[in-house]
C-alpha cells in the first residue's frame, strides 16, 4: 500500500513529513520501504541543505514534468504527475492512502484511472504522541507565550478606571491595542499569531471564541486566549487567563473559583491509561456540584484538545472520547463558564502525559484581579 500526500507545508501532514517550509504543493510518497519527495529546481537545493531525515530520498521532478508534457489530456499538470508517479510506485495492489485534506479532484482522477484511494483521518498515527524533540519545541513556544501575558498584566496594572472604561496612558484601553502590543512582542520573539488571538471583555466573553473588539471594560471579566506558533519549529502554544480590573461580585468570584477548581481537579487525574472522556467528566462534576450548568449554557464546550503543529489535534478531551491517554501526549485543559449578564471565565494550561502521571507545561500564575 502506498501513502501519498500532495500539498505544501501549510498542510500539517506534509509539514510533519518533511519538517521544513515549502510554499508550493509537491508530492511525498511512502512505499513502505522508502519515502520520496519530488521537487523541481526551485526547491531542490534548499531541501538538500535543510533535510535532516535520512529516510527521505529527494528526486528531481523535472524528468517527470517532461513526460507529463507528452500527455495530451486537458487536465492539470498535478494530475498528470500523480498518474505517472502512481504508475511507477503503486504497482502491486493499486491502493493509495491519503490524508483527509487530500485534494478531492485529484482523488477522483486517480480513482478514474483505476486506483483505490482511501482517505485516512489518522494519517500519521505517531503525531498523537510527541517525541522528546517535539516536547522541547512545544515547551519553547509556551515559554515565549508568557511574554504576551506579562505584557497584558503590565498594561492592566498601570491602567486606571474611569466609569466602565479602563484608561491607559490617557487613552481608552481597547482590545485592538492589546492585540497589537501582544502581536508585536511575539513577532519579535519568532512567534506568529497565524490563527488570530482572543482578547475580549464584557458580554463578548460569553461567546467562547469571540475574538474581542472595542474598549476593554472595567468591572467585567477579560478573557485572554493566546495561541501563537513558533516561526521556526511550527509548534503551537495555547494558554488562557481571565482577568478582572475592578472589584468582582461574589457571583463572579464563585464562577472563577469553580472553573479553577474544575481545571485543577481534572489535571490531577491525568496519567497513562485513563480515557480522555473521564477528564472531561471530572470538570463537569465540579461545575454541577457548584450549582452551575453544563450544555446549552454555563460550561458549553469540551475540556481540551491536543496541540502540536496544529492548534487543534488529537487527543480531544470530550464526553464521547474513548481515546486512552498515553505518555507523550500534549493537550489543553480549559474548562470555562459563560453567563449573559455576568460574563465568561476560562483558564487553560498545556499538559504533558508522563510515564507515571503528568507535567503541567504552563508554569504561569493564575492571577484574576489586577490592581
């Protein structure tokens, strides 16, 4: 059986396969015995210089391009090349495994040519368990992400309250200003916010993925969910803290403390062999026991997701996940509560499953009230 990818390295499966940036789509083939990458002269030398995987054989695409020119079918060159490559490498059982992101038109073309194309969700099964180098890269991204939260806390600390607005350096503090400060700081440290970032306040925080806009409000919760990617390694960090500038009500304090208790309880359960849904259920139990809701309001989302070269990947900590936790998995634990008229609270850390338990990679304080 042949494994085939056709994509550029913005596709996480291709990036995982080659671990370098290549802007144009190209072919990667695994025959079971060997792995091949096909590039033309534009990228050939670059790949030779940067490739650290001795198991990949680099082949010049130009000869195949010449053969493709002889094909008079009115189809894209990528289709002609795919057919030539599969004729050469897929000669036994004509079965091709592809990632679910594989181009549909190319898959249909290969089917029409007599190949059986099987899309596979878990294309690289090893991705769910990070090796020591991947863990090192994730830790580096997490450490650099702390800079963003330090900057936000510094600005909030040095701000004053006027009415329901927060004033910083004589101007109304806005989500846009905080994002600009954070993005520039991260950019200077080789981190990019390729998926955006969340800095919201007030009623915006009730919508978990509201990116935030306009003034940052005093006496309201402020959710900062920042998930940058390292420019060099491609690995993400993902961290959320909820802040409050002013004096929170007893109800808001109870919401915050409940979310914190749910998160800490769930984290302490993590170890190899436990099923992912049990981590989610631990959060649910704490939230319900404290008198809050789960489902259509209150706690409205899953407990966590894996992180790596995708911001969301396996394993998922949710109610129907039978995934068994194993050493090397890295994922978020991020319970939250969201109520109109009160606001939202979410706290998120990144957890590594170790041989006997867990390591919280997000060694960062959980401040709530910023004086």
